[in-house]
């Protein structure tokens, strides 16, 4: 077996092991510091593509959830306003009954009518409630926002007659996991013109000009609108819960693909440190041994 001094096979192999261990150690430390096992497309191009797609879909879901929560706030504020309106209508009904008492004179009825006018003003104020400039109620048809859509509808009155009116709504689109439009939710913009129709047929400031049946019909229509509001709130709450569950699943799926196994990478770090130290030591010894051997052979 020949002995050469221009090359050192043992030192070369030790150096190669040192370089490989250093590369693996650097990769493990980068994964530990970032918490991600796929740092670039070179690590896993397919996994990176899927992970980014899952993250994009999840971000989209979060935006939809935010829109749904805003719609829920819209409906909750609308319901609070209608709750106040219900109290007003109930009070008007009480005043109407009190005013019909045979012991009440014209002065007494006038006093009831004054409170009735105040209540009408409060009703108008409640009907003009907005959320960030968006109408909760249709109160003056000529000032409708372009976002508000309408469809024809019918209502059957107590006497069996059919009344035509318009139902107004704001459309809210939601999206499924593929990012395509899956369904849409219509948020009602309550038609106060229709609800107050029974009482607006009379143009008089005197309370006794309004029959109890007119007031009862207004109360009935208002309760129906609140029932619709409650159903819409429930649907949106369920949609939010479904999207949150979907987002949780997406987060877990992304984690399995993208997140680093800390225990595994810590073990790799320790192992590669040992290999680096051993390779470095063997590299030094291989160079020293060849030098000493060559010098001995030449003396």
C-alpha cells in the first residue's frame, strides 16, 4: 500500500462529515427558532404549497366570520330598537283604553293625546336608527341606500284581506372551504312603512281617532318582524360556529404539515453537535497523523 502526502483521504472524509453535520445542525436550529419545519420550497415544495393554501383559506374564513359578527351586531341593534318600539306600541294601547273611559272629559283625553304625540316622536327616532350609517329600518323610501334590495310580498290581515308590501334586505355572502360562494344570508331591513300602515291611515293628533284594532295590528306586525330578526340571528350564530370549527380544523391540518416537531429537532440538534465535534476532532487528528508519519518516513 502506497503512502502519499498530496492528499489525505481520512481528513477529507472527516471534513465531509463535518460539513454535512453542520448543514443538518443549521437546518434543525432554524426549525427550532422558527417553529416551522418547511422553511422554503427546497424543504418540501408540495407541503409548502398545501400549507400556504390552507393558511389562505383560513384567513378568508376569518374575514367571513368578522362580516357575520358585524351582521349579528346589526340584527341585535335592530332588535333592541324594535323592543323599544314594542314598549311604545304597548303604551299607546294603554293610553287608547284609558282615553275611552266614560269618566274622562275632553281635557283628560287631550292630556293622553299629548303623551301619544311624544310617543310618536320616539317611534320615529327609533325607526331612524342606523349602524355606521347603514339603515336598520325603511322609514323614508326615497332615501334608501343602493345596497338595500327589495322584493314584493303579501300580508293577510285579520279581516282576510290581502295587503301588498315590499320586503327589504341586505345580502351577505359567505364562502366555503374551496373559496367559492357557498351560500348567502339575507339580513332584513325592517319595513316600518308597512308595520305602521294601520296607524298612518289616520291623520289626526287626537288619540281616540285611532281604533284599538289599528294599534293591535301594528303590534302584531312588529312582533312578526322581531320573530324574523330572531331567526336570522340564530342562523348567523350557527354559521359563525360552523366557520370557527372549520377554521380550527384548517389550523390543525396546516400545523401537521408546516409546524416543526420540537422534540425531534432538539434530538437532531444534540446528535449533530456530537457528530460535528467528533468530525472536527478526527479531521485534526487525521492531518496530524499524516504529517507525523510522513516526517518519520523521511528521517
